[in-house]
C-alpha cells in the first residue's frame, strides 16, 4: 500500500465519514452544503477558527472560479487545505547534518517515533545516532535501545537519573567522532506546567546550540492525534522552551480526527513534519500536505 493508501485508510474514521458524505450528496453548491461542510470540519477537529477561515476561502473560490458542483468544490478545498498546511521552510537534515530534538508529554509516542525516524533515515542511506535523553522515566533508555536495535542504529545512553544535558553532550561527542549526519534526541515526557522540566529542556537546547553551532536543529513536538484540539493547547506550552519548528502527529490509525493537522499549522504556526499511521516500522511517513488533503476528503 502506497502513502496515499495508508493515509486514506488511517483517516477513514475521521468524522465518521462526514467529510466524504458532504461531497457525495447533492451536486448543487448551496447554503446547505456550506453548513454540512462546517459541521463535518468541526467534527474532524479542524477547530472553529480554522474552519471559518477555510470556509471563507472556499466561498471566495466558488465565486471567483464559477464553481457549480460539490465535486468542483472538493477539488478547490483540497488545494486550499494543502496550501494551508504547506511548510514555510524545508525540514533540516533533508540533505545534510541535523539534530532532531523530540519533545512531548508521556504517552504520545515519542520513543516509538524516534525508532521509526531512525529506520526511515537509515532506509534513505543516512547515518543517524540516537541519544537517550529521557533519564527520568524508568526503563526509557532500555525501551529506546530496543528500537535502536530494530533500526540498526547506535545509541548513546546513561543510567536512570543522569543529567539529560550530559547525555546529549556525550551523544554529540560520539556524533562528531563517528562521522554521523543525524542526531535524534529523546527527552523525558514533560507536563507543560512543570517549570523545572521545561527549564531542563531549554538547557538541552543550549548544549546543542553551543556544541553544534553550524548544525541546524529541529525541535519536533510529538502530538497524539486522538486528543484533537486538546493537543493544540498542550503544544502552546512547549513553544517557548523548545523553540518548536514542527510537529510529529501520531496515532492517525486510531480514532484520530485528522483535521488537527490543519489546526497545528493555523494556530501554532509550525508545520506537521511527520505522521504516524500504524504500528509498523514503515508507518511513520514524511508529511505531504497535498496527499493528506486528498485523503482527508477521500478523493
């Protein structure tokens, strides 16, 4: 199954098929159509503010382009959605060295995402190194070690309770010594109201900046798509400490409401970089706005 197939399958539960149903109904574009679409977008967790902005753009497109059928409206909306989710900057490490700092609260899939990222980059001929910066949670380093073995990627770790910034420093030394081109850093699951933990995260970020000043660093927040709009509120707290540059949206294969991907870009002003659509090693995918928009509307 290709990327589009996986996306379409994983988003099949979004809004109980409401979005697809809007375009499968009467061919006429009228006020009933816009009301149905508004409800479907909100159910899909796009969020009220983002939904209103999208509807306004679609109304304008319908008028300016002289659209008459719901099928034509769907194509116009696909293009509007894709443009809304398009990253303003390319992902660091696409062709050269980079650090990917992975942050987020417990249970969203950080460790799993790290393992899958290592596998993804290895499959592209890259040479990643994993850093077990979560020294707070019992057995976190061991769990990441299992993923490292599966992905055939080396890992730098210390014992439980070690200073996470020290682990990252050691990993950077290894990264330099072994000529690696990607450093993937795990961090402890943090509750956004724990000031000391957020300060620790900022310390890690400073170590990376000091030791690898010429290497771009992405701070990627892992969000559980099944939590919908709650994930957006959670994300805002990480922006200051981590300097977020993107999001990894996981668990889109569950009862996820995929519209949250739109809200991420609209509200947080950072792009979705990767999406998780399954449990397998191959099921973390680079985010493609156009393919996602098509799958969301089940084209």
